[in-house]
């Protein structure tokens, strides 16, 4: 598995649905007439694009395409912006429905936590997870994230992991961590 940060131009093409151009530029394969399959995931990419156009430095944090071993794009993940003044970043992961249940979100999220905590500016990682999204709650718990009692963000329960509590998960040997191809230091 690899995590690939697209350029701003590539993200624009992706949001416009020009999958062949994105695939050619990044050497990846998209399956289906539209990508992502999930409408909410497509909408999220447009939000990330708009934010990157307004805050170009966020591009290094916002969107990473998730590619499997055959270079098929199976989802996207990242953060909802660069570290805030208080040192928090909010993580997200989106795996296409047909590739769910294979540990992709868990592996991707662990890789992104390691990426974030490699930056001194990051003191904590948060996630907002709907109460009905049990699968994402399991991913967050596997990373060591804890629900923040009663605290909501974006109208959803907030989960948090502090830098001092981060332990790369024992279930994921370091060699299994996917590379973040082309990510800035």
C-alpha cells in the first residue's frame, strides 16, 4: 500500500472527475465511471480542494490517495488542514465501499499518525466519528485514540490521541507501514 499526495492541479482534475488524467499523471488506476463511488467522499474532496486553494500550505496535509499493491486507488485519507496553533490536526480516512473490511483504513490511519507525530508542531491528533460508524470507532481505538467525553466537533463525537500516548500499533510491524510517496519532510 502507498499513500500518494496529489499536486493541486491533480486534485483539481480529480474533483472534476478527470480520472484518466489523474491516473496517467500519478501512475494509478481508478475503477468505475466516477471516483470515489461514495457521494460524501466526493464532496469531501471538493472541500479539501477549496481549502488548499485558499491555504496552499495545507496541501502537504490534506489529501493522500490510498493505492493498493496493484496501484488501484482504494480511497483517500489525510488531515483537515495543517496543524492548528494549539498543535492539533484532525485526521480522516475514507475507503471505497468495495475495499472496506481489509484493514486499509487502520493501516492508513496508523501511517498518517506516524507522519503527523514526526512533525514537532503536532501535539495531538483528533477525529470526528459518528456514533453509528462502528468501523471507524474501531480504527480510532486501534490507534490508541480515546473519545473525549461529551465533546463534539462538527456535531460529531470527538476522539483524541496525544503525542505522549502514541505507540505505533503492535499489530503493524514497521515494514508494513505504507510509504507516503513524495510527501514533504
